[in-house]
C-alpha cells in the first residue's frame, strides 16, 4: 500500500547545488552527480539530476497511488 506523501507535494522543490549531494547518484537514471555547480532536484527524499528524471518518478508514483486506490476499492474475488 502506497503511504508516502502525495507526489505533487514536493513536485517543484529544487534541492540545491552539487555541494549538497556530492557522491550521490540520480534515483531515476543512476547518473553520478559531477561538478560543484550541478543543480539537483529532490522528491520524496530522493535526488534527481534533472527535472525530467524527477517528473518521470512523480508520474510512476502517481500511477502506483491510483492503482492502489483502485485495488483497495474493488470488491474481493467472487466465491
């Protein structure tokens, strides 16, 4: 069951610059953060190298949230 915050709660929160995330990798694509002025983005306590990577994860979380809601509201198997 998805119990995290709504995907849109943190959708537009930039994290900072490379000095905040040195040695980290993008949660979506795995790309290493390089250079001290590389911007990074954060969503649900995960770092992303681009807004595109972050938006992809938000989309996946939204689909998961909707799927869980549908599953919880559907009747059980007929017996």
